[in-house]
């Protein structure tokens, strides 16, 4: 009995396995069966979730996006196994483009806050995803969009200059800044706090 047990490690050596045709035939059969099973599995329809990045563009005139809406949407989809495998193998997808002007057009805002139902933009998402995929659900169910107003304001420009004169010299007149004023555009909450703009600091010795 012990002699038979001692022969097992020798039998399992790589060279002996290579020379044993039964083992080779068995491994080939297992490989073929696995491939056929895999192909058969991919030939069916499956339901799964795929995440897509989202890009928000084209805010309404004189408005800007002031919050951070979802940077991606999770799509519950149904598709052929081969199609899903192709998508799953991709490390990144082209972003879904959502036009802010269009998706907020029929939504009643509250203080610039828009609650856009994902079902309202489902047709826009479908048009940007392969027609081989059926989209069943979009998460999150609500996309929160906050649009703030852009304000234009003219503010004076002031010189930030340090003048150092030698003895018996002094400044004859005020320092002129050209242009004397500039027009700034930005969120009203920020623009309202700006009363002037300073030039870069400069030291002048005479």
C-alpha cells in the first residue's frame, strides 16, 4: 500500500502528465465544454446595471450651474449577453450630455432650484446609448439642478504701487491707471461683494 502511495507524486509530475494522453484529452474536453457553456450563456438576455458619466451643458442665458449635480447615472438595462460583455469590458464610456436649457424648460423652479425627474430625460439618455440596450430604470430618480444668475458690474481699478523717492523728490500728481475701470461678470452673490480691483503689486524707486 505504501509503495502505491509513494508512486502518486511521481505520477503527478509535469512530464508524466504531458505524456498521459488521457489527461490531455480530458483537459481539452473540459476547455471545449467551458467555451460552449460560456457562448451559450452569452446568447441569452440579461438585466444588469451600468454606470455612465454625465456632462451638463448649455445653461439658460445669463445663468450658470452653481451646484454639483450627479456626475454619473446608473442605468438598469436589459440586453443580449454579448452586448453587455462588450460594454462591461470598456473601462470608460463617452459621457451622456444633458442640455440644461432643455431639461429645465418645463420645470417650475424654487429659488433657482430645479428638481428634474430622471424619467423626463430618459429619451435623451436612450438616444445616446446603443439601441441594442433597453433602459429599464435610471438612478438617481431626481436630478437636482441649481441655476444662479450672472451679474454684470463696472468697478474701478486701483493701483497697488509702492513709491520710494530719493531726497528732494516727490510725486507731482496722482498715479493714473489705464483702464480706470473694468466690467466684471459672475455670480451675483460674489459680484456684489467686489467694490474695486487692484493691480499687481509694484515697487518703484526714483
